[in-house]
């Protein structure tokens, strides 16, 4: 019997991999002995550690650290306890945080109000759903799901349990992204029918090692990790330290992100961020595309890409707007909205607005013209590109404020959700019971966009889509694609 099967069989509160009881519709925070909102972290690799430090600065108490790697969980547990010991003014016991090997111990602990999930992508949906069923609010890294059926379940469970879920789409808490989308949503650049979103290509077919020539070193035993648990609902593969790095690593592992079983490549990585902003600017948070248009670019010839095309597929919406997948590093911006009266381009710390009737969606080979703002026939309203300072305004804040003033945005009728700190937004919402910036439906629908593009590249086809029921339409696509690349093992299936 595998380790994870043993875990399942020994837990009375789990039946068939599912928490059996739903939480009451509302559970107030502060129900624990500490009298404050308590948090647990599941997954403390590089991103989990970053989130841990962000949440430690909020009005919460971190009481548990869970990771299937002993070195990581013990290291972060000590960091938390040292933090409270060094800050006695917080009134938190210095040994309040415990290291936990099995996430089910976290779900069963009624003293824990919130969980932060920063595992590899294939675990996101299962952990988020089970946490909500257990009565906990959730911060879950993006992409929220690894397949489309998981997204449908997350939306249903969030509604049924009344739990709050914040997706880690932190660009929505960036000033430049919010202001750009408000400019678009209020019609200041006219009718927007074209959006470029920049990110990498899809995942790759499964292989044992990132570098097969280095198999002996990469696959050497690691006694610290429960790799059966790491694989979880996915097929059990050979251990690779490029999947689960040894110890407290400082990098973002790329192999699991590019592996069909565990990620969606660049499509699910920065695609989850940049498609999310495109969705926000188009006002499609509660809907989705009606068609996916297959890429016409040549298939990749790189040895591990499986002959998959790497960009240029398109998502077409019912109002005629479309998002084009642009390959990574083609310009200094990650989203460009093209309107009949102008254009807006944005990235983290980058912001630009032009007005003009002649700005057409540029061919990919000409996108670098945006970097200096050289758009013939267009009036540059504001621009900050730190890589092109001589063409820019004095600062990002200066450029954003110039645009706000030019469009009198403070008096515009459409105001988008404003938060300046993504973790703090969820902590505040846990207290007020208001929905956070990137709520469950928003995160799920952004994930669906990633999954639709992924399916188009993997199966080398286009298809029609029903964004209401989230199923293929008009006899296109195959229903089994909605479950991704495998049937979850050990009953770790995401169910309502």
C-alpha cells in the first residue's frame, strides 16, 4: 500500500478522499484560544515562503506549516516561531507554530481559520475544495486549477459553503493594472476588440527527468520528501529533484511547470496572470470565450515540446473581442488592449496609454515598437517603461497619475475593485465577509482560459465553447479533455 493510501485509510474524517461534513455557512473568526484569525500554510517552497512573510505582516497568527518535505516544513516552522519570539509585542506564544507532514491534519484542525496553498498546480483544486468544505477560507496560488472540471467544482463549492477564496492573481492588486483596466472599461480608448497577452508556451509530454542525461544525480534518493504525497492525485512518477527540489531551495522549479501531469507550462504560469488581466479589462470575469482558434504557427522542433505549437492561439468572446497569445519576451509589456480610439499597454511597473484611431493590432514581429512608444499617428498620453527611461515620464506613479488626470478617471462611472496588497485584501475580507479581489469565480474562470489554450495546443485543434455551462459546444472538443491528462489516483478526485 502506498504512503498516500495509508494516509487516507488512517483518517476517520476522510472518506474516499473527501471531507464528509460541510461547514456551517458562516464561521466567525477568532473562535480559537488566541482570539485572532489563525492560518496554516500548505506548501512552503519559494512562492510559499514569499507568501508566508507577506501574511506574517498581517493581522493573523500562523499556527501550522505543512509540506511533504521535512526540511522545508521544519525550516519555515522555526522561522515563524522565531518571528513571534522576536516580536513579543504581538502577544503570540513563541512556540505557537507546529510542523505538519499531512495536510489532512490541517483540514481537521478546527482552530485554523484560513489556509494558504502554494503547492504545485496539480494539488491546488483538491486542497482548496477540501479546505472550503472543512470551513476554512483560502488563499490559493494561481492557476487555481489544473483542468476545467476542477474549476467548475471550485465555483460550486465556494458558493455552497460560503467560504472566501482569494486566487494569487496579485496583479489585480497592482495600481498600474487596475488603472489600465478602468481606462479600458470606461471606454476611453473606444471599443476594444483585440487584446495581446504575452506568456510562454504549453506544457510538455511527460518524461522521467528534466535532463535525462543527468538522471543518476537528478533522481538520487531524497529521504526528506514523501514523494508519493508530492505526486498526490497525479500519476506516481520517478523522483526528480527538478520536480521536488532538495531542502530549502531558492529558485522556482521549471520542470514540474512544464510537465503535463503537474502544470501547464507558460500558459498556466504567467498566462494565469496575463489572461486574468485581459479578462478583467474586457469585463469577462463572470463569462468566457465562445471559441478557441487554433494557432497557425509551425509546430515546435525542440526535443521535449512534443511537436506542440507554442503561441498564437486565440480566445474569441461572444461580443467579438479576442485575446491573442503572444510569445514570451516579444515586448516590454504583457497586456495590450487595442481600442478604436487608442491603446493601453501594461506590465508590472510598466504603463502606457496612447490615443489615436489608427492603432491596429500589431504583427508579432513589430510589437517592440511599443517599448519606446513609437506608434505613428498616435498621441502618447502617459508612459513609464523602466527599460526605456528616455522615452518615459518621471516614474510609474507620475505616468499613472497623468492618465488619471487626463481622463478624469476619478469621476468615471466604472470603478474596479481597489486593493494595494493581495494577502491583506483577503485578511480584511475574512473579517468583513466581503468577497476578495480575485474571488473563486474570477480565479476559476481565469484558469479556464489557460486550460482552453492548453487543450488547443495539446490536441492541435480549435473548438467552440459554452461559457455558461463550461462545456464544448457544437459537436467540437471531447468531454474527457475537461479532466486534463489523467484520472486522479487514490480517490483524490475534486468533487462537490
